[in-house]
C-alpha cells in the first residue's frame, strides 16, 4: 500500500469523451497515457510529461483501448501511484490493453506493484514503511531509464508495501536501504519505480522521465501550448459548425483565452456575456468591460443580475449549495439570453483540467471529490445549451502561454485566479450586501499592498476571507465587536497542490493596519498558514 492521502484525481468523463468532449490531442503524432490509480501525484505526472514537450492525459483504469485512442495517439503508458494494496479484494488493476498493445510501460509506486502482481510476481506488506527522502543506488547493468545519471541519487519514497518476488524476466535495476527492488526492468520496454520521479523531492526525476519518453517511447517532443492554438480553433469549428456561441466571460485569463479562441474560430457568431453576479470584487464590472469591449474589440453584452443571484443565495450557508446555486443561475441567465442572439446553441466556458479533476465524482474508492467547481459540477442536468470547453485539458500555466500566443495583455494573462462563485465562497456563512461590502474593502487592500510590494505575479493567489467569527476589540478607548478577516496567500503551479507564502512581516503589518482602520466592522486580521493538502486554497 502506498502512504498517500486519497486526493482527487478522477476523470471519469475525460477518460471516455472523444473529440466533441473538448479533447485537444487528436491529430498529434504522439501522446502518453497516464493510468490514474488515485495518487495525489497523478496530475503531476501528466504535468511533467507536458513540460517535456509530450502531450499527456490521465485516464481511469476502467478506460478501454478504443476510448483511449479517441483522445490520444499513445506512444507509451505510465501507471500512477495510489493508496490501495494490490493484494486487497477489488484493488484496481492495470487494464489488459496495456499488455496487449506492446507499448512501453513505466509503473510508479502502486503502478509498479500492480505490474509485478499481474505479471506473476509477489507483493506483500513491508516490515518497515518507507516515506520521504532515500538514496537510490544503481546496479551495474546499463539501461535506458537511468542513462546519464550518476551511480546514486536522492529520490522520494511513499509506500508501505514491498516487492517480495519479481516476475519472470525482470531484474532489479536499483535499490535503497529499505527497498532492494526500488527500480526494476524486463530488459525491454517495461520498467517500474518504487519512488516518485514526478515530485520535486526527486531532483533527477525529470531526467528519468525524459529518458523514458525519448529513449524508450521514442517520443520527439513537439507539443507545446503555443502549437495548441491552431488545433483548438479547428476543433471549435467542427463542433460548432454554423451555430452561434455565447461565452461566459469573467475577465480572468481562462475565460479571456476561451473568448479569443472562439472569436478566431467563429468570428461574429460569438457573443461574450459578462454577468454581474453581485459577488464581484470592487471595480471589477467596470474593468472587465473596459478591457474586453473597448480594448480587444469583442462583442460584449453586460448583464447586471446581481440582485437575482443574491436572492438565490439568501439563507444559503453550505459551500457546495452556494456553488450549485451560482452555477445553475448562470446557466439560466444564459438560456434566457440565447433567444435574443439568433438562437445561440452553444455555451463556451473556461473550464481547466484541475477544475475537472477536483470536481468529478469518483467511480472508485481510490479517489475522492474535493469540491464542485461551478463550471463543471454545478451545471443543471437539463441545460439546453451545448458546452464548448476548449481549455478543458490544459493547466493554468499552459493557458497563460496560450494567452500570450493570442496576444492578450499581460495584465490579463497574469491575473491571479478568481473563483467562479466569486466572493460568495470567501464569505463564511450567509452572503449579504453588508458582508460583501466588508469583504470588498478588505480584498482591495490586500490586492493593493501585494501589488505595491511587487509580489503580485510571484503569488498564485492572494485574497481576503470574511469569517463568521466576531471578536472583541478596542479602538479609541471604545469596545468594538467586529468580524475577523483572514488573509490567504499561496504559491502553486496548477492549484492541485499549494503552499502558503511567507509574506514579509512589513507587508502583513500594512495589510492588517489598513484593514482595521479603513474597513468599519472588521477589528481583527489573521493569516492562514495552511498548505494544500491538507487545506484547499479557497476556504469554501
């Protein structure tokens, strides 16, 4: 068993959808399939492969070969880690097609143990759990996986089971103090690693993955977000045909890139709709209209539905209920507007890969849904518009590269992520006009001070949260009883994992001082120092 939390990595729809589902890889000459056994690192494997200029996607163990080929042109397979034990009843198994297609295979952690188990070897509980840094010592024989690497190197272990007996034809390629078979191979195209090459704690992990791609899978490495544009435009045209599209534009980089791709694909048959849902930040409605209508020349319709959304949120305190209500109301707004736009049939959204990963309900016990994203799991089942999601399989940094390729202004491309449900999920408890005004004031100060310190682009997200706690304070010799404001600032590559930012004390001091002095009703400021995991980036 691997010692990993059961974090979300389920792509039950992504594993089976074809081109019309928004995939981006058909037509590419090569791709790597990552079979996801539920590891917290599964998405990171896909990211690392893409960083090496080879396209990669996650699929579930239940995906068939035909379903995989709808989305990829596989040159190799990587089997992820996972929290299960291969000898347990109903443990997930390597799909039969992995062995039948004679493709190169790299099993990582649980993936290696599953290979051993299914090919006739033996896996058993380890006498000693191995977690954290370990020194990998290579054996004498040459092999493609470790070509160019030193005889020993640091790796990251996270497992509780161990291999007791190798399948016929396999040999140990490297070992650690606690794992005599920390790397294995069959002398051909099948390899296994007990450690995790995809994490930063394995410093030479990218070299190992690169060797697998170039030397074993014979990948050329021609994929990049920049050359994604032409293919995305073509796929949009094939999906939409002569139809009209409305695009949900928020002002963030995801919806902005989506809008520009749609505009390039269908021209004037695109209408962007910016809905003021009442939970925007200070000045956001005006800023979005200025950027996209006047500066970029998009056909933009502004809809002020703030009171309508706030009415839906009245009395709602559960975070998932908030997300669901906002997602449903968005769709209803668009469906009501569609007849005014020559019967638009398509709705474009800036859904990203991490949104899908975190939102999809699991179809096995090896992964768990963390939360619903309003533009994935918050949509009504009976919606009449067909979704167009050209970014559905991109990570945030890849979207930014595409945005720069499309000529988006840097201030839009580098804008920090802002959740679709807006400030509603940064207010703990019920959303009211009064509490929104308080949070807007706090959030504006955070943004101003982070920007003034030159830290804005270095931080993934920085924002304020209005808690439902009230505390006693003293101001001007008078007792106060105000809200607690929490400050959150995190660093991340893709929002799947994140660490809290060590903001300079002087920046925190200025933020705190300004908030308690400039935002009546808030008398205490705290700083959130929780990483993800175990927390999430947003509080709700």
